[in-house]
């Protein structure tokens, strides 16, 4: 398979070459190489179908998944999230006062906030809204945060991923590069990177599961996982992956995971949002 010189360098890092990630290529060059790698690895998969994760390459699993989607297990969470969106805070204001564009706004996240000098994720923004209105922040990985994010994701279905790395603020590129470095760096006792499973070995089996392609990973969150018995956020999944390679997880929506989400979502630019989803 022909891969660009830039992508070969990133891929070598994923294989443990030990080199540092550099900014030799810009974000758009990275995205093109990332996307083309999967297009060439899975030439029979329609390009728009990568939003379905492992089910884009697993026909048997897809049949089971499509049957589950007839009666989606995440529907109660969407309903609970709508109630949260519509229920006033103690001061009489609602989430709509923070987000006048309405709940169909997932396509706006993550984004670089020049004033704050950081990547802002949807869940972080929701908690900032709560704190600004005198409410306690929600826990990031479990509980009601999943309800309101499920509702927002549902209302945002069909939006196209379009993350920007502003050229006029070098801090944005630095955050992107930090996320990129995280993705390709080995960690934990097993000495694995994110790319080992979801790039190098995408489509291979790990025990009974097929490893999903990284392309499309951010489009369908939050997801209801049968393993969890509930809906979970992208950062909960980041945490689980780190634990699986026996690495100490970082704080959900801390700088490390926010930058990782920034990079990974940028890689999915052009793909349609279709969350919330259901997975094993």
C-alpha cells in the first residue's frame, strides 16, 4: 500500500520507532493521508459508511446492530436530555441562554477558543454554562452528562464535521499537534498507542471483537455500550482504552483528552454526525 512520506513517519511512530511527532505536515495534509490510508485499506467500504465504526467492515456485526437500532437503547437518554435542556436552572435561565443556536449544535465542537487559549469540548462548555448559572457541574463520564449530550447529538444528526485549526493562532496548531502526538505515542505496560489498534490493526480481531477504523470514531458519540449498560461519552472511551493498555488515564476533558479529541475530530472532517450510537 502506498502511503505518503509524512504518513509513513507518523505510522512509524505508531509502530514504536521512537521518533518525536513533528509539524512537518499541516493538519490538512495529515487528514488527507489519514483518510486515504483507510480508503485504500478498505476499498469496498463506501466513504460515507465509516461513520458506523466497526459495523462498516463487519457484516455479521452490522446485522445485529441494525436489529438493535430498530428499538434503540439510547432513546430514554435522549428523552431525559430534552427534559434537562428545557428545565430552568434555579436562577430561571436555561441552557438556551448559553447556547442560543439551540440543541442542534454538536457540529460546533470541539473548537479552538482564542480568548481562553484552549480547545473547548461540548461537555466542557455545558458544565461552564452550569457553573456560570450557579449550578454544580456534572460528572464527565457517567450520569446526566450522557443524557443531555445524547439529546444534543440526536438533534445534531446530519451535521458535517468541520473542525478548524486557525492559522492566526499558533496555540491552536500546538494543541492539534499535542493531540496528534498523543494518538501516535506508546503508553502503558502494554506499550501500545491508539494507532496500534485503530490504524495499524483496524479490521483485525481482538478476542471476539473487530477493531474499528479510526476514521469515523468521533461521529457517533455518545454511545450506548452493552458492556456499560448505559450511554457513555467519548472521553469515557478514551479512559477505557488507556486502562486496557494498563496506562493511567487522564482527567476527562482535561487538556490531554481535549487536545486528543481536537486532533481526532479534525481527522474526521467531512463526515456526517450520526450519534448517539449503539455498540457492543
